[in-house]
């Protein structure tokens, strides 16, 4: 399965270059577009590899402002990008193939335990520092754009306002994918790696998260 090697490699090393490239290609094989992201810097005057002095979101954003147009599954182009930037983080745009529910770690782990206890497939789940990310089928499939929602600030529709700490990454948003390096110096990692199976219904996962976020 695609996901098992991803999980094993993430645990083995923090940020090996080949691990990043291999993961990018595996995401492409799933139909998940990606583009290069900035990375944290351990040495020097700047904390982030981007050109912004005092970057407010170290290593947690795309390199290019045109990332939405840039993100692709073209393996030749991906190989070219990471050959030029071998330590770049991996940015995955949301609202295309998948959305992502992004919750505090305690809530995410509780929701995952609930899902496991019920014998229900959780879909891909990642841990990014103190956040847990649930990858679900996207809701942005309507032909009518008026029925779509956008989350450029990573906040979801008003229906989730009563769920503290929940971010719904959908159209116009993105997430860092394992094994991207976080500002803490630790890599993002898979708790439940992608395996090619259909992604879960977002409303089902949202119901579980609603219970643990109350």
C-alpha cells in the first residue's frame, strides 16, 4: 500500500531529501496535486526560507504566491521543482480532491480513538505538531460556485462556529503534508497514512469531531 512506507519513512528521519521527493511522487499517484513550500531554517538571521523578513508563519506556506495555479500532479514538473529545492516542504491544496479538518491534538486523538472503537475507517490522518489533520472527501464538487465556500483564512462555514479550535481547510486553502518540517524542527507525520481507498464523508467525520470539541 502507498501509505505504509510513508509512515515508516516519517518515523525514521526528520527531513531526508529523498523522503520528500518520494512522498511527493506518491501523493501524485493518488491524484493529490502539490507544490513546493517554504521550510524552517535552523541557522542564520532568518527563521524561514522565504524572502519575508520576520515571516509570521515559518515554514508553513507555499514558496510561490501563485501556488493555486502551480500545484500539479505532473511528475516531471514535480521532480524538476524538488531537484531545484530538495528540502522544500510539501504543500497540498485543499478543496480539490479532499478537504482537511484541522483540530487541536487532544481533540484529534480522541476522535481517532472514537473512530477506531466504532470499527469505522478514519481515512488519512496526520499529526502536524500540536494539530491533528483529518483528510476527507471534498464538499467543493458543485457546478454552481455560489454553493462553494472558501476559507482563505482557514476557517470554515458558520455551521462549525461552536467547535473550538476546528479549522476546515477547503477551497483556497492548503495544508503541509508529511514529512514536511515544522517550525518546531519536527516533521509532520502520518497517524493513518493514505492507502488509495475512498476518502470518508466529511459530515460523518465532522459529527465525531463535534462531539469531542464540545
